C-alpha cells in the first residue's frame, strides 16, 4: 500500500480503523503525477453516523488536462472496489461529455460506511449545466428533472454508486436568498446557521427522494459554535468533535493546517429542516 495521505494518517492517529474501501480510495485517488487540487474530509453525525468519508476535487477549469485524470481515476477506483459503472455513462465521459467550459470541478469521493459503501462522482458547474446534466441523465436512465427547475440551473450534479447499481442522481441548486424563508418554514430554529452563511444550497435526490439544505459558512467559527452546542447535548457528537481534535493534533505534527468545518447540511422534509443526521464538511484551514 502507498503512503497514506495526511488526512488518512490523521484519521488513523485518532484511533480509527478505516474500512478497506477508504484505504483503497485514499491510494488510487492520488495515484499518478497529478495530485488533487483540493481535499475535503466529511462525516455524517447523528443518526446513522459515518466518519469514513473523503473527497478529492480536480480543478478542471484551470487545467483541462485534469478531466482525463479524474475520469481515469474514477474508473480505476470503481474497478478496484467492484463498483460497476454503467457503460453508457463511461461513454459520455470518454466522448468529452464533461469537458466543456461550463464544468468548474470534477469531484471523486467515497463514503465507506460499512452498511453501504458508496463511490461518488460529482460535477460542479460555473455556467449553464443543461447539456452536461441531460447527457448523463439520459445515459443513466435517471428520472426527469423537476419541471419547476430552470434548465441549466443545476449548480452541482452528484452521482452515487454502490456495488449493485447507481444509487442516486442528485441535483443541487443555490437557494435564492429572497426565497429561503418560504423554502424552510422552521428557519428560525437555525437562524445562527443561516445568518452565518454565505449562501445556501438545496439538494434533491431523484432516486432516493431525499432532500437536504447545505449551509456554506462565512467562517468556520459559525459551525464550530453550532457543533459545540450540539455536542453539549449529544455524547456521540461530543465524541466526534474529540476525534477531530485528535486528527488536528496529528496534522499539526505533520506541519499541515488544521481541519475546520466550512459546510453543514441538514435533511429537509415537508418544508422544514430536521436536526439529524447532519453532514459536516472540513477543509484544511490556517485562518478564520
């Protein structure tokens, strides 16, 4: 096995025993001359917790050669994990379907939760996404997008794969600030998160029917405060925060900036946010 990434070494130092799927992803996502442009650690906390998650971003807008790098690594990881990628999707990738100027980043990720490991392939857009999203939707035989959604408005497209099938086709759109209160009828319960966010993103899962709202914080202090408040009421969350402290101790010893929380997501059902499970996303940050 290749030398683990700093993030994986930090996870190991926190006394965790990562599943083989995470070890494999950690190695193959970085196997080659081109390193990921950006890395992220995330965890699902609360109900059905999972700390075995890692994400690698490839900034294809600044370096178009990374399109082929990211797509080739996706296929290598999928083969190693015995995750079948639909041939028509592979054909779209090979024919330049995600090589247009509208694509900002290609994202590879893993959620190695023991009950259902998932390989993730995401696209982040900087321009009209209609062509790219529709090509992949047709190739994957996914349901039509909501009729209320303006074509090309998809900000992120997320594809989740298990060893059996495509498990979800997710679309993300930025929420218009003037419509946030209408979309989230219990927003007052989460006022500090909203007021401390640069913007909110709404996720809709076309296969699993799940929905989430993502709070992109203006500072990691916003989510640090929120997590501390939650940890005071929930031992499991307190334990997770302790894990992150141990990870950051390891990162400091490696001379690497600490992991700080920048994004949190909460489930959305019947027009309201639910408290759990939440996903928290950490970036290497040496400033507030």
